[in-house]
C-alpha cells in the first residue's frame, strides 16, 4: 500500500505493508534511529513521536495510521526554538544517564510545553507518566521540564 | 567540586547518539537466539517449519562450535549452547540468522522442539528451603566467642525472603559480529559492561578458527545495572559463530519479551537470622546468619555475589560473637547474575528488618537499638577489619535530624490510632565495599593508558564503559582537574580491546574509585614530568608528542584478606549511608506508597555532585520498585512478557527525595553506583511495620502479599 506523510517537515511517500509497525517503517525504512524501541508493547514510551498533535507510541501503531499525517520526532524537535530550550534544560541539570529513554521523554515533554507549559510538578508528572526511565529516578527530568516551562514563560 | 555537563547528553536527547540497534553494516543479516521452552529435560526432536527453505537460514547449534562450548567468565560452568540436557527455561539451543527480520521471526515462531521432560525445580522457595540443593561455593565466617546465651537475653529469630529483580535496562541486549575471512578475525560491537570478558568468550567459542578478536562497545549503552556483565558473553559468542558461518555481519538485538525471560536477574534470597540481645544494655550479643541465594541453573557469577552478600550480611553493627554461613542453591531457572548491589540488597533487607524485629521484642524504638549497636570509630567488623571513623553514625545522626524522625515516630503513632489509613516511618543503615571483594583487585591488576596528542588533546583509554552512570564524563573530569587541562580537550575513548588496555570490568562500584583514582595517579605523574601548563609544554616540546602514558594498579600491601576464613580486609574502603522512609498505607486496598525518602551518604568526595546525585536518585527508585512492585508474578516466570506484567516505577510513583553527601575521612571519591540500591527496601518495610504493626518478612510488599499476610494471621 502507498502511504505518504510529513516527517519533521519532510514529505515522504512509501510503498509498505500497511500492517507493519510504524516504528519499524520509521527506523528500518527511513533510518530514523532517534526513535528507540524498548518494550515493544506501548508501555515505556521510548518510541514516542508526535502524530499530528498527539504524543503516541509508534511501536503499537501500524504504518497505515501515519497516512496523510504529520509526524514530529526528537530530531525534528531539536531543531525548533522551544526544542532547543528544552534540550538545554535537560542538559544543564545533568539529568541524562544512559539516554535510551530520552528521545521519548523529549518528545512528550515538548508536547507538554506547547500544549500547557505550566511549571507545575503535578501536571508534569502526569504528562510524563507514559514514559519509563530506569536510570534517573525522574527527579532531574522533572526539574528540567519545570525549568523549561519557566524559561519559556520569561521569554514570552 | 564542579558539575560540568555530560559529554554525551545533547546527542542522547535529540536521538543522534548511536546505540547498538542503530548501527547498520553492508550485507548485514539478523540473528536470533533460539531458547528452550522447557525447564529441564532432554531435547528429543527439532522440527523446522516446512514452508521455509532452510538453505536461506544460517543455523548453528553446539555441534558447530569450533572451540569449546563453555562460557569462560565468570565461573566456567555454563555452555554457550545446549548439548543435550536443557537445564533451565530460556537456555540457548541454537543461533539462527536470516537477511530479513520479519521472515526470521515467522520462522523461529514455528520451530517445534520435542523434549523429554525431567523433574524441574522452579519454585524459588522450594529451592531455597532445601539444603540439599546447595552447590558451588560455601562460605563460613566463624567468630563465635564461646559465649553461652544467658537466660535473660532475648532470642529473636526470623527468616527473610527477597524475590527476583529484573534490571530492566531500557535498551535490550544486542551485539553485531563481523568475521573477516582474510585476516581470520572477528570484530564484535555491542552493548556491554565488560569488553574483556566478551573477548575471552568469543576466543573460547571460536577456538583456532580465528587469530584475532576485537571487541568494541557501541557509542551508547542503554543501561545495564549488572545485567550486561555476563549475558553479553553468550550473546557475543553465538553472534560470532553465526557471523563466521554466514560470512556476513550478524546483528542480534533481543526483543523485550525474550530479554526478560532469558537474561540474568537478581538472586532470590532466604536469610535466616538468630540473635541474642541483652535487654538491660540493649546490646546484641550473638548473631547467627544463614545466607542463601538461588543461583539458578548455573554458577556463573553466583560465587562472587555470595562473597559480597556474606561480607555485608552482618550490617553496620558492632557484634562480637558472630557465625555466618553462606550458600548457593541450584534451581531450574535462568542463572541469576549481577544487579546493582550484588548480594548486598538481600543482606541488608534481612539484617535491617531483623533489627526492627529485635526492637519490637525489646519494645524500644528501632533507632535506639541501632544507636546502641552501631559500628563506631575503632570498632571491628566480624571480619576483624577495624573501622577508622564514625562514618555510619554520622550518616544516621544527620538523616534523623533532617527527617525529623523522632517527632514523626510518635506523631504517626497517634495519627494511626484515629485514622483508617496509616502513616509510618522507618530507618535503615548500610555500607558497600568499593571494588572487587578481598584479593580481587590484586588479581585483576587493572591497567589504564593515556595519550597526549600534538595539539595537547588528552585521550583516556580504559575498558570501563559508560552505560549511563556518567563514567566517561566523570573520569575525564578527574583527569582534567588533576592535570589542570580543559575538559573539552580531555576525553575517554570508546572502549575497544585493540587499543584499550584491560582495566577490568565495569562492575563493583570500581570505575571511579579504582580506575578514576588510578587515572589521577597517572595524571599526577604526567604533571610532575611537564612541570606546568600542559598546552605550553606540548607546544615547546612538540617533537615528543604524541606520547603514550600508562599505569598499572598497585595494591596496598597492608590490605590482607584470607580467602579461606573470610577474615581480614574485605574491602579497603567502604561507602556508608543511612536513610529514613516515610510511607502511607491505604488500608482498604492494601496499598503501600513511599512518600518521602531522606538519605545521607558518605562516598568520600563526589567528583561531579550532580552526576552523583543522579546515581542516588535512580538507585533509590530501583530500590523502591524492589520493595513495592517489581515481581515475577508467575512462578514459572518463563511466561513473563515484559513491562506489562513486570511493574516498574513511573513518574507518578516517584517519592520526594532528599539526598545529602557528607564525608568523614577520605579525600577521594569512593564507590557510589551500587550503594543507593542496598538500603531503601528494608526502611520501607520497617515503615510499613511502624504504620500497621504488621511484620512482613518478605518483599515486594505488593497489595497481594499484604492481603495474604493479613488473611493468614486472622
Ligand atoms: S536515562 Fe537510562 S532509561 Fe532513562
């Protein structure tokens, strides 16, 4: 089946088995390795992407779901102004450990920034609850996102 | 003390950092570890699905091994591939490879194996109760003082149990092996903690078919926590053999549902403790410990886990009359291996729970009992090692003060009288020996190397990997600070056995403590030679560069440990910690939550305080998972699936954390990675006991377990 979508601003057309996992199509066919696979069952959020305007786990979506949609991944986000601010906050707090979960957290946190952005610990904990990190204990991740919310509020 | 940013953070956040599954080589094909779906038995018949053309698959079993079918490290008792008898579920039988991942998956799912089943021991408790399952190493520390218990002394005895724990590194295990026919060499790239263990494994399985093996780690290692200490040996061995047979690069990356079933876990334990306490002085006079671990199917790492477990089992107390017996027991479950703490979390769960049990028997505050018996300056551990400072006492005093423990202890008791839901507060104290146990570091003889380039760039070569603990940033920082050289011109080169010397495995909280301090010594030696600014020196003596420097670990001759009696200096330096946990228990749904944890640690001088803090935060949360939710529900855990049935802490479960480092004596960095895993679980258990008066001797404290316990008692 032919599908087309826009990913990080680039239009792509592909001929794929529509039932293949979107994650595999993105990683294997388009070689977008900023999307990570960890649990493969939608639990951990390592493969989170923004599909149109929602953060979703690409390991439990079929390729056909992307047809006609807009996709944003960690790599795409890092090239935006808000993405750069968020990245700097994650970096500044030394929050990153193994980093395998981070592209996923980055995507989810970015989505929170653009849709809500209130520097509220409770809201942020909730927004990030679909992403698992085994290394950090989350504390510095929370600090980073709060810091990014504050920086954005100051800037606006 | 500065906290410069991590060298690899930006690329990890934006996803450009390369983990093993992100590498692609020309002509690369995909491999799969085909494993036993039988707990114990003989393989009678293997049937491959007919609808596939077998010619398109590369299939290897033990008969294809040109070298020896034995994994050399750590204890050489486990075959790479099953020969006839399957000893545990998940044991690897074959390696299979194909150019197309999807076809490979369909093929392996349709393979059928007929087994002649034998009796299998898969029930952990059954294994741990029966002493006749003992095998491998047995350790006795006998420091009995022929002290007859007096009739007024209070005898307290109990048995404590801990369950399996899964490392749950977010990146599953993975390797790529490439065979070069002309050079008869094998190159393996992968996610691992111990490149030189992997090298030995590949040499062993390949035998004289190859003349050179080079192991390199991927740019990123997505977490390990001990889980990538020994399993990578098997994985790399099988991948190498497949690559040799296919004459193509072979990539094997495990799916989570396979990884959780076949790789190593934390050892389940059964620890029986008997004490006699003098009710007048509240001094513990006699201590007897029977420490047992379920090793799983093969010994592998278990003997050394047992050593560390036994050497931490007596806790941070000054007790003179001690007898400890440590054993390994064999079951038909996957071999258990390394996991942050390495036998110590099991030990501290038992002893720290037991201290609360004694306090209950004496009807005193558990804090008071700890204060009466805590190891102080000039006290002796049961191993005869003398403690030079009030490390653990200082940690405890500080954490009690910060957490307002004394007030809360009374306040919560009053609160609980009038409320259905309960509040509780609990303590634990602990230590962790840095580096290999006993004479281990002497035997390892770690080497490090540095090169200074023509542009004064400093390259550090160590075999220790950065699996997220920030080691490569911290090591570079140590060298840069000692040399007075900019951090951006100082870096650790990704470990590659063709150019990196063997500085030992990345385990035992030894990377900063042993290797970092060794690098500092080497840096001082260089500094002496250059007498001043490195940049200037290199400019004025440019013909001397690039230049290589190296250094080997020299053991302290005063450190003596007797491997037979287990007496002497178990570890040259210890890190120390104490914590207070506050819990909330919802009575109607049997649910226990950790609200806040305060912890004070003595790890010497942390090099990069933010990285150090991050290590503690992550360790505390893993320990909370160990205490509350992480559990293989199905006794036959070969059927576990992944993160849907193994419950990891999420952002919503994260308690408040208050972390402080104090330092009592050492002016250098000591071990840090493991200690935060050692002690929160018993403090949470103790807090639950304080909240409800219910004494549970087992973790995790899932609602099911709490319910069973209450039901059993009523
Ligand atoms: S940083 Fe390792 S899983 Fe999050």
